[in-house]
C-alpha cells in the first residue's frame, strides 16, 4: 500500500488524492510556506514529493519511482517540470522566460504525480497525488509614465488636486511590486506642491497645498519620479520612463485690494473737533498687471463717527468722539473700511481701523445714594455716608471734594466730613423736626480743569419710638437710619 507525504515548496499549495492505494497528506513546516514559487533558472527545485509503502522496505515491494503523469495547463510547454524518479524532487526544465508571470495565461500549474513500487515496473502498485505550483510575482518591471509630459492649470489662490499622473506597471496589482510611490524631485522650492498615490488607481495625485500667485509666477515646471514600494530585482532598474515633467499654468484671478497695515491704529483725544483728520488709509491691488483703480467706503462704523474720502482714503470725523460711549471698549473704537477695485466683477478688501481714545475730563462726578433717613431725636447725628464716581479715567476722577452748596443751606445745621478719596460723611449739627429736607451736595473731581456736579440729597427726618421708625409725616420710606449707616460703613470697609 502506498501513501504520499507531499512537501510544499516555498509558497506552493499541494493537494493529494487517492488512486490505487491509501494516500495521506502531510503539510510542510510554516517556514517552508511563505512565498509562492518565483521564476528561477532551469533546474531549480520547486518541491519534493515523498510516498510511503507499507511493504518490507528491504524488498522491491517498497522500492518507489516517481513520474509526472499530467501537467495542467500544458502551455507554453507541456514539459515545464521534471521529477527526479528516485528522490521525488520537482524541478524546472525550461528557461525563466517561459516562467514569467506577466506572459503566462494562468500562473497556476497542477501536476499529477504518480508513485509506483517494484522500482516502477508495470507489475508495481501505484498511487497518485496532485502538486499545485503557483508562479509568484517578482518586481521585475519598473513603473512607467504613460507620457513624458503632463499639463495642468490652476487659478491663483486655489488649492487641491490639479492633475492625475498615470503610470503602467506589469507586475501584480495586489503587491508592492505594482504600487507606485511618487516624488517631486525638482521645481518645488516653496513646497507649494505635494503628490500622493491614489490607492485604487495607482495614479499620482498632484496637489497645490500653498496658494500660487500669478503676479509672482504664471508658470511652474515640476519633475516627478515614480518608484515601486518594493525594490526592483537586481537586473532591473528605473529608466527614463520612470520620470515625467508637469507644466503648470497659473490663471490670473481678480484679487481684492489689501490694506497695509492691517489693523491700522491711531491715537487721538476724545472730543476732538468735528472734521478732524485721523489718517489716510492705504490699500494696494495685488493684480499689479491689470492697472486697476481703488475706491474706499465705510463698512462698519457702529457709532456713526467717521467719514472716508472714496478717492484718496482720508478718514475724518463727522461727529464728536466719546471715550465713554458704549461702542468703545477699553478705550478703543473699532471701524471697518472697504477697498473696491475696478475689475469685472470688482473685488473687495477689508481693513480694520482701531482708534485709541485718550481721556478728557468731560464727565462730572456723581454721588450715591441720594436719599437718607435720620431720627428726630437721634443721639448719633450721622446721616449718611456718600460715595462718588466718575466715568472718566484717572487723574480726572478722585480724589473727590465733597461740599454743601452753602448758598442754599444755613451753615449751622449740616456738616460734610471727608472719609477718604471717594467717600464722605454727612451729619447734623443739631436735631431737626420730622420732615423732608433737601441738601444740595457739591462734588468736584481732580481733573484739570475740574468738573463739579451739584445733586440734591433728600434727607427724611423720622419719628423713632420703641424701636419703630415712622416717616409717614415726612413722606419717607420706613427703614432705620442706623441700618443705613452700618451698611454704608461696611461697604466702605470693603473698598
């Protein structure tokens, strides 16, 4: 009885089947099955077939001989392989040119191998197995561009893919021997271009990654080379067809004017006279070859303070600038202007103007609170702690000066005492009858020249008995003078 032990060659697949006896199939170690058989010189061993006979090995009953019964397909030659009749080694018997995967109709060969005992005599028993040999690819074909020169056009300022470069490669498309890798080897000093491989088509996708400027250069020429991911076999090299030239034409586009500098900054005092010139803006047209004119206009002017000459770009005021305006942030007023060229269609550029407004003492201080209460029989004649505030900036604010407008009030009834730079205490010099009193408080800031504001402090003198405050007769609200003073003093201590 014969049985086959079939050793796979590197990368081959072997299948056994029974004919004339029992056949067992054994697989080669993993290290022997990594790559399919590659074209090799005539006489190269592909695989070894080994059959076993259960008869006495000391007799001819177990003396085996091997032969190839059939080769499928039988092209380009019906005798592509030979098997050593004694050892079972399958070897190639044709030149490597006939085993070129790219020229074969089918890279897969199946050999029916017969083993016969009795040293191969006709009286011997036989067994068969099928050996499958796959002709693997080697990187023996370099990629070649389909043409030497490619053309591309791109609008200035645009980015993205501008042309796909096509190549041909006869190697297996599923391997690194076919996959292409592209490199820009000349003409890209500013790194404005990049090229990547399309994994589906193997084409080189040439892209603009930094916008091009027609006025700087209307034409670019790149030299591109292509290689495979896998190295070529030693006797094959990259030739002239593995490089190509790409000619890129940049199309002129009407670009918007550009302000310089941007943002533009000026510093002026607030309250300058209407019609004062702030600056003359400057915008230039990048399309220097088109000789276009530029007109200016106001784009965003939140407070409506500014005007611009459409021809020469002079910016002046048409209203009073106020640093304390809600349109001013951190003493800076921001406006936007447009520069429009005469192209068809016209293109527009935007410029930013930032006006830093210096403070002028144009706001008088004001006091708070403006209403106070006091008991008609109070032993503590303190009435209220006044604070003052000013919308201007230092030094046009505190220290504030608090006074009673003496022309309207008797001298021996009220007193104002300074607490600090921003607060003062109003007190009585004697008790008053229950009623409403209006005390004109005059507060002055430290600006030069200073500004003064006179505000009526309404003092409600109330009846305070048995811990109850009655201000009805005085037309007042019902709250304790002591509480007002305590709250005011606490607020003052927290400043």
